C-alpha cells in the first residue's frame, strides 16, 4: 500500500509564490535526501527518485 501524507495550515496569508509539479525522475540520486537524526544516525531512502518542481 502506498503511503500518503498531507500538511495543511488553515491560516489567511498572502500568497507570494507558486510552483508547478513537472513530473517524476526515477533516476534522481537518493543520496541527496540523506538526513541525520538527533542521535547521529543517517537515513537514506531505499530507492532513487524525486518529484520535479519548477518555481
């Protein structure tokens, strides 16, 4: 089953930018998404891939 996540903020704010979702790149290196948690443990996604977003 696919994992779905959403984040919404219910506030009245002036929008000063937008983005366009271009597509998905299966070959984007997963190592660009490596993060280290507060315990010093590095976490990297299992596979390559990333959404392509244009400002």
